[in-house]
C-alpha cells in the first residue's frame, strides 16, 4: 500500500510542480538564509576569539587623557604597588599620539587623520596587544628608533595600498612603511568621535616607542598602559586597584568590553544573530503558511478520493499517507534547496566580511554541519506539522460527507452571510473577488499572513537602514546648523591659545571665524553603580558662538552659568534632566602635559540635539572646571571664500601642532560610506523578500485558479472575457496584497523598533537611534508589496487562456 | 458588461429561412496519437425558432460535442455553424466571447453555480453578462422558476433541484435566444427533473429555441423534435416516437 501512496504522491507532486517548486523555494530561502547567516555568526565569534587570543588582547588598559604624558616606566612602576601584583601577567607601555597622514598615490588623494601607536619592539615585540603583520614584514628590534612604520591593515586595504612604500606624517615627515599590520583595537576601526568602520577617514600607524616619541616630540614619554591578567585574577578587583593607582595621572581604566573594536567583534555577531533569527522566522513563517495553504487545498481537492478510500475500508492513518508524503517531499525539496542557498549565502557573507574587516587575522569558516543539520530537521518538521491539521481533519469526516460532490458538501460560513448584508457597489464582477475572499477566510488569512511575514522582513531591513540614515542626518543637521562648511582642526596636544601653534591656525588666511575649542575624552558621567556609568566626550565651546553652538532641545543655557549640556541618551540613561545635578569623573589638568582624575558635581543645563550619547558640551568660559582655561586642542572654523575643506587640509598639512583637518561631518560621512558597503546585501535581501511575497501570492493565485477552474470555465462559457476573469483574480489578490502589506508594515515596523531600541543599543550604546520608516521607503514597500502580490495572478494568464472549457465544465470531482 | 457587441452578432435571431441554429457538414475529429477519433462526422442540422429539440444518444455518441459547437465552446474541424444569424465558424475569439454573452445560454448537468454568490447574485451574474436586463429583475426571474422565497440563499443552502432552477434562472436572465442544456436533469430525481423540464419547455417560444442534450430517452417524449446521434452522425431526426406527450406523463 505504501508504494501506491508514494507513487500517487509523486504524481500529485508532478501535477502541481509549479506550486511545489515555489513553496520549496520559500522553505529553502527560510532555512538557507538562517543556516547561512548563522554559520557566519559562528565564524565571526570563533574567528574573533582566536584573533584576540593570537594578538594577546589586553585585559586592562590605562589611558591618559588626550595631551597628557608621563615618563616611560612610570606607568609600569605602579603595578608593583598594587594589592595584587601577582595578578599581572604581562604589561606594556605605549605612546599614542594624533597625527595626520598623507598616503596619496598617483591616482588618488588620501589625506586622513590618524594616530601614531608607539610600541616596544624589543625582543618579540609587545607582549600585550601585539602588532601582527598581515602584509609585508613586521617590526623588529632593529627598527627601534628608525623611521619605519606599519600601516593599519583596514585603512591600507580600503585604499588598496601596496605592501611597502612611503607616506607623509603630520609635520611633513616622509616615512617608510614596511607592511600592513593590526592590533586588537583596530580589528574594527572606531574613532574617538564615534565613527565605526572608519578606515576611510582614519589611519593608525605602528612604530617603535622610540620613533613615536621622536616623531611627536615627546621624548621619553608614554601615555598608555596595557596589561594581561593571570587566569586566577579577579578582573574587576584588578581594575579597581589600577584605577586607584593611576588616578593621580587622570588615567581612564578600560576593560575589553569598553573597547569599541572588541565589543563590535564579540557582541555584534550575537546581536546580528538575533536579527537573523527574526528575519528567518518571518521568512520561514511565510513558507509554513504557504505549505499549509497548499496542503489544505490539495487535501480538499482529494476529498472524494479520501471518502472513497474510507468507504472501502482503508484505515485513516493509511489514507493520510498520501498527503503526508506529499508534504514530506515538499519539505525535503525545500531543505535540499536550503542547503544550497545556505552555502551560497555563507560564501557571499564570507567575502563581504573579509572585505569589511580585512584586519581580523584569523578567519575560520568551517562548514557548520551541526547547524545545517538542526535547521534541516526544523525545515523538515515544521511544514510537516503544519499540514498535519488539514490531513487529520480530512480523514476524520464520515465517508459519505467526503464522497458528496462539492455543491452538496460545500459549506458557507457566517462571514459570507455577514458580508451579504453589506451592500457592495458594482456588478457581480466587482463583488465576486471579495465574496471569494470571505468564502474561505482562513485561506485568505493564511495567504495574508504569509505575505505579511515576508514583507515584514523587507520593512525591517529598509526601516533599520532608514533609522541609521535618519540618525546620521540628525547628527549632520546638528553639527552643520548655521555653518554647513564648518571645519574642525585638531591639535596634537594642548597649546596656549596665544601659542604659535594655535595662532598659526586661528590666524590662517584660509580660515574665517576661527574659534578655539577644547576636547576632553575620558569623562565619565557617574551613575548609581558602575554599570550605569556613561562615557562622555566633552567639548568646551562658546555656547553663544555665532559660528556654531549646539542646539538645546530642552532646558536653557544661561550665559555665564556653569553646567553641562548632555545628549538625550545620556540624560535618559541616568534619569536626569535640565536642572538636575550629575556627578562627573573627569581629568583635570595639573601641569602642561599632566592630568589627574577628579570628580565634580555639575548642573545639567540642557539637552542637545545630537544623537550620539557620548557628546556633551560645557561653555568654554568654564574651562577652569578641568583646568584647561587658556589652552586649546582644537579649532572650529569656516574656510574663507574660495577655499574648501580639501584646500584647507592641504594648506594646514604639515603645520606644527596640527593633527587633523576635517569637516565636522567626517565621522558620519565615514559611517555613510561604510553603510554603502552593506547596501548591496540589503538590496539582495529586499529583492529576495519581494520574490518570496510574489511566490506566495502566485501560489495562492495558482491554487485558486485550479480550484475555481469550473467557476472560471462557467464564466468563459457565459462569454466573460479572459481579461475580466483575470481582473477579478487580480482584484482578489490586490485585496490580499493591501491587507498583507499593511500587516507586513506593522510587523516590520515592530521589528525596526525592537532592533533599534533593544538590539542595537547593546552593541552601539553610544548612538541614540530613533525607529524611522521614511515616507519614500513606506511608499516603495506599499507599492512593491501590493503591486507584486496583485500582479501574481497575471502569471496564470496562459493557463486561463488555454483552458479547455467543455472538459473543465464536465469534470466531476 | 460594457463591451461593444460586434455588428456581426447583432440583428435578428433567426436566419431568413426561420432557423435559429444551422449546422452544415459539421465534423469534429481528434488526433489521439496515431488514431483519429471522430466525435462528429458531417452533421447537418437546423433548429427553428420556438422549437424544443432534444439530442439523444448514448455516451460518446458526440451529443455534448454538438452542444459545445453550437455554444461556441469548441470549434469544428469542418463545416459551418450559424446560430442566431451569425456564422460563428470563422469568428474571432473576441466575437465568440460576445456571441456567448448575447446569443446562447448554458445549463449544465452539475449546475456550475458560483458558490460565493447567493441565488439572486448568481442570476445577476447572467444579467451582468448579457447586459439585456436590469439587475433588479433578478428576483422576478427567480420567482418565475419558483424560487422567490430562496433568493438570498447560497448554493450550499439549496437542494439539487433548487440549484438547477437557479442555473436555469441565470440562463434565462441573459434573455439570450438560444438555451443550451447539457443533461439538465442528470443529477436530479424524477419529480425535480420534471419541474426543470417544465421550465425549459416553457422557454421555447417566439424568437427562442431550446436544445437539450440527454441520454434519457424518456425526456425526448416532451420534445418537438428528437435528434438521435450515433457515432457522431445523426441517425434519426423527427418528432418523438408516438408523438409529444405532456410532462405529467413522463416517468423514469
């Protein structure tokens, strides 16, 4: 008997191969995208862990404030006085100084801001945060004090720079680079200003500590300490001990999770995985609805055959074999296709990740057998479970009810009666599509859910993109308000406002309205406990400046009032508002290049409009709060008429004390550039979601067309033109498209809200995202969703045109 | 329907000699692999206005093929078909659709009602298709077939006989001159079948004709003419054997 059912189910499969293929494809995309993307998550986590281990990522880091330096050896010296010096496994002092870098080649101008990272190259190089050469050669003991550097790999790869060559550093110093290298904090390039994937605008260069000291003019100085702990060390206690030991020099203590690169490499995959889960569930949900729909309708079409089988005594479980085998075959087909789709997606993502993060030194991409096996089983079981219900229901009726012909057995329902009381406009041709929908509301609902599920993926993707773009736009609007061509010049350390270095910029003929500003990273807004602390990047500006001042969206800035202007994110995380007092731990300048860490209490003057949480402002008139009165480490200005950002960069490049010259939106421009690299992938997923919606709608239309073959034949027999019959199907599908798209929009928007308000804050806590769906995206989703679904019945045109009316009319079930 | 009715389809229902349906040398052959199956072999036939004609024959004799040809659901391999004054043999697809809307109406053995529409709406469908009547007349037409009390019922709420009466009402509502019925009583009991025959019989009148295809010889006794088909050819054509009888005398 089994063989007969198998053969018969094969015939069922062949006779509905288009619908079967479409559903298998939907299942394949659901299982494949999940398996493929989840494989990438496993790869990223494994590769990240191995890469950090290989480069001996620090367990603790002590960072001095910008412009602050201490004598080499003095940072390491405090380690011996810690309560638990035995917890320290290895330590390294470093010197990190800002610079500019000109890596222009014959065909492209590459002028970016950067950082010189001076490391100990004696012996095997630094024990902590090793610099790993990925192209060319590494630094050796022989390079100590020599004009030899390594270029940071992400930057070099972004501009496709040769393995070896020459670049110009700030101060017009030509220097040889011997390779491309990386350290853990540059696996992903994140700038102080919050720009991530910033390799297009930021270049780190690695060199010997001695060379860095010479290039920066900080002879014998360091400003950074990295260390690893023994396995039995208490990292939290060690951090507290180090914080106390380095408080006198104003050092900020960082653990790996405080490092943006580490956080993105280790936590981002988990966040992305949650997003993949939601996308895959939505796509797979669509597949399940489609499979359920098809099987339900197929079982109903087999009703009389089932009745006949029951009448001759075949047990129900045996009768159920045929539709179950049919469902199993669809699911199998879907899973087999899904493995192919998964491998393709994983390969595509592999290439993309290597392109985006070329500096991650270990990239393990083993085929995830276990993952594919689990997804395969789920892909097999879920559609099968979905079809169990209609199959079991079909074999539980009385044989006579199953054998009766449709006109006797068909059941109406209260929806039709309900609708009948509502007068519908138009003739029967206008009414029929809606009557048909409500004649089988469950089927219509399942189709709508299937369409809604995949469209929610589409909405989710465009919504996330819109939200990111909106955030970047908000940042640009805030930073450019009133001065769209504003430029920021960063100095390599603090200089008195009247110093030659500052005066050179303030009085530069290529600049106008130049104003000194003071930028202080490493400020912490203190919460009730350490977990609530918020890191700030404080800028002292003239809050009444005519050139530019932050927009205060809440509160008021009274001239002469000391206080801080916070971002809405920081204020809401700490539950404070204008007028409240906050505690701030910040560096206070205690000497020309020395700082100490102190705590102050400040009133919150207002909330500014910038979306980055760490951005905070204090009026420059109160620079004494951090002991930086009368000095500056940055200039805000506009180019004079006839000049632009590029010409100002050229004019100031090489000037003593100038670390960088860039437009105020350089950070967001870099984010925009980075996002552009992902856009292609997003477009592919959008396209796939649309195809899925079309497939589901086509399936529904095709099944309906099969089911209503006799109704259609009757219409044709009455002389109703094919185009009218088709129009009715299109109207019916249009109604499904409208409802499905609206539900999809709702579901997708919830997905966007969840992603930007719950998921992304975990990996990008410093960016306050606002769930946004732009009118353009809304319009595109509405148009594409509705049009794609409405147009699906047009694919059945040929079938309708070639219908054999007499034989269709005479078909007995 | 808003489609323009081609000029060729308009005009008097009957040809000059009074015939409503004229078939001349109509043949239909199918190629089934190497075998040629002849469904109709050169049929000549005329049906006049007011006639109630029954085409009789066993299964496979070609009677449904004949009906489909007359209704322009199928095309002949040879011969000419003129219905309601229009030669449909060489008509375009568009003309054939218009012909079906304005000249013929079908009644099927298995009713083929639209399950999503009520009885009234099924009849309105016929009105919308031909565009000859006002939609408000649907209830009147249903009343004519004895379903005045059931107009808002859906097909599944009606008995088989009632469903067939709705199908007849739908066909009558088109006001088309030629009524084609394929085994209209095939799924009905005798009493209901007789009622249906009454309705069909009443339709044959001035300017109209009814062509019924059946294998039930008893039905042919109420016809004006009985055409017997065998193996695709007409083997007899004339009044029923023993003369026409009232429907009340039928039994099967």
